[in-house]
């Protein structure tokens, strides 16, 4: 299920990832970008926290 923040459209490209204090392990994040011309790209990131 997509996060509620997916409903908010913003200009520009910036993402921020923060773990909870003490998190160690692997996490994933999915980023979907849709350009004004309608071209979309999806990125799946694997993030190692330590």
C-alpha cells in the first residue's frame, strides 16, 4: 500500500531517509518520479544502516 505522502506532488528532486535511533540492518525504499511530460521512472533502493 502506498504511503500517504505519495498524494503530495512537489517540484524538484530531493529525498530524505532517516532511520530510527539504534536501527541496524537492511531497509528498502521505493521512489516513483513522474516528469511534467508524463515520463515516469521507479527506483528501488536497498539501504544498509549501522
